[in-house]
C-alpha cells in the first residue's frame, strides 16, 4: 500500500453499492472505495462465515462490530474484537476470515 499524494476526501458509505460474496459458509457484503493505490472496504460478515480461500494480501483491519477470527496458514488464529485491529504484510502470512455471530470491519489494503 502506498498512500502517496492523495488529497483529502470523504466516503459516504451509504451511497456506495455493495457486493455480496459467498464464502465456504455464509457470506459477506462489501462496499469498496478505491483511491489511488489504496482499496478501502466496509465489510459485513454474516453469522457462520468462513472464507473460501486463503489470502496473501497485506491488510489493516479495524473491527467495528462483533468478533472476527483470522485463521492463519500456520494453524494459529487471531481473535479481533470490536475496537481492535489486525495488521498483516503482503505475502507474510496467508490468512482467512471467519465469524461465528457476524462482524463488521473496515479494511484498508
């Protein structure tokens, strides 16, 4: 991620369309704003969601509601609760998201 020379901007999440993405179980709804090289997403995870793939991208994740579980390829897990963040570098640790009771997060990558 390269923030670079970006002028100040605002995002009205209510006006952005959402995409529904099905996981191995459950689904997410995601709204995306792209600014320069940065992708900013507002993601809502359904109950019993499990991603259908391992991700190698770098992210900054801030959990707004609920609890998000990040399963990592080395068999460890990170439990991120409301108000907590998760940081992972590009190609540093494959991971996938899981939620039991649903969650909402802001993700920057």
